[in-house]
C-alpha cells in the first residue's frame, strides 16, 4: 500500500494541480476585462499594471498547468506555480489586513464573492500540492551533491 501511494500520489497531485491551473487560466482568458477589475480591486498595482497582469498571468497559469499535465518540465511548472501562489497569498493577506471586501478573482469573474480567507486557505493547499510535486514526483530532476 505504501509503495503504491508513493508511486501514484505524486502523479495524481501533479495532474490535478495542472488541471486546476488550466481551468483557472481559461476562465480568466475568457473575460480579461473582468479579471483586470479583480486585479485592480486589490489596490496594489498602478492602473496600467492591472491590465498588464490580467493579460499575462492567465497565460503563465495555462503554460504551467500544461507543463504539469503533460509531465514536461515539471520542476519549472511547479516552481512557477509555487511562486505565484506565494504572491497570491501575500496579495490576499494584504487585502484582509486592509479590510478590503473583494473577490479574489481566482476562478470566476463576477457573481458571488469568494471570501479572501477561503481563497487564502485554497492557495495554501495549492502551494502544498506544488511542494508535493517538487519533493516526490519522479519527473522532477534532482541535482545531487556528487553532480555539482
């Protein structure tokens, strides 16, 4: 059982995380103006940068999701996803501290708001998933001390 878990868990987590980020990207790509509004609601970036982030971020998410699902350059995809999640978590924490009543803009544009606390918890899970991929997935090439 333990060997089976070690064998299949990393691939399952990698593919699930990839699908999540592909879905999130496609939702944002479908409505970039609404996503730019979600980015602007955080009141962190200057006006032009909100639109730049809204134009670029979904395609980075899509590319990383595809890398994870296909198993190509897994370490690169997982590292970028981990870094993005740290930035998302910092932005959410900033919104919480400043008392902003905003939607995270993560998976849907418009409609009911997702609590920043729920989004922060979800991003924590995604960060943990990225670390599982980086630590356990056999597709992640590791550099040993002897190779250096």
